[in-house]
C-alpha cells in the first residue's frame, strides 16, 4: 500500500524555472517520440507484471539517489538520473555505473547563476551538446571516480550529507581544467520528447527514465505501478525518497534513450 501522502505532492518553487514546449525541445536536439513505440493501454497491466518479474524498469538501472539539499538544482538532478539510467541500460546493468555531478551541469546551464533555478530545455541541450562531468564519488566510495576520470566535481552546492568530501558553489570558470575532454564521453545521444501521458507510460514500460517538471520542481520518473485501479508514475526524487504522480500530473519532458560511450583513448 502506497502512502497517500507520497502521491501528487504539491511543491513550492524548488528550482524549475519554466517548462518547455515540444517544439522547443525538438529545436534543441530531441526527436519526437515515435508513434511506433506507443504501447496500447490494454497492454499495460501485462507489461507491468512482466517488468516487475524481470526487474527491467528504469529504477533497476539507477545506481543511486542524489540529494539537492538547499539548492535550486532540481532539473540537473532529475536529468543526471535520466542519463545514468540510459547509460547503465547500454551496459545491461550496474557493472560500469558512473555517478555524475548535477552541480557541474547546473552551473553551466545558468552561466554561473546560483539561485533562481533552470529549465528542462537548456539542461537537455547542455547534455546533448557538451555532456556530463562525473562526481568525485562513485559506486566504489569517496573520491573513487577521481582516480578514473580526468575531471570530476562534487555532487551539489546544497550540502546535506556529512560525508561529502567537498561542498560549495562553483562557477563555470572554476570547473576542473580539461573538463570538456571528459564530458564529451558522456553526452546524451538519442533523446525523445514526451508529448503525452501515453508516451510517458510507454517510455516507462520500455525501461526508460522520463524527466519532466511541474509545480516548480523537476522529477525523474523510473517506474509504473497500478494501485486501486489507477496508474501511477513512481519517481526517484532528489531528496532520497520515492514518490508518485497520478496521470493528471504527467505531461511533457524528455527521455534519454542512449548515451555516448567512454573511450579513454580519445
């Protein structure tokens, strides 16, 4: 039984500056969700049962929560979750999991402005155009990714976990030297718009993560569930908690189907 308090939570402004139209997302490099990938509503129950058994939801390919703390970085956190899941699906598991820095994405999108939030459009474009910078920390522990990649950064400016090794706001000019050479290996490659609720649930059923924004907050949807006769979209919120949206809250956003792959020789 899902706690009703976790469904359709009303957010105050949390960093989502404004939403994007589908035409804007298409102009920024996304593709329109193909009609051929839509899954008829009559199939949803069977598909949910199958994915539950096989553990093939986007949630099953996510290596971690992120926590935005006291920051306006929600769009970056939701988008980084999307990218991590897409990449792990390409490796068919978490064996090559890389943790990315939402802060490193957010500061580039806002050109160094710390407060006031960002939007889904600019964040998606930055991931397509320039890519993501890994976090200092990784699946192997504190600072473990500093040994693997040429450029890394801490998770967020909104510190909330005592064990984070570094903290604080970082302007684009203070990003690690040569970050571009690292980030180019972690670009969003194939990106689809989510024009409808049907496309949203169809994407979830295909194991993809949907990033959208509503009520001033941005969300990474990772699973579809059915309870008491209604369909809910489960999301991995950037506050170390799973929450749920009903169909009336859904619409818009994007899904990353594939990422560029790391090549240490380039």
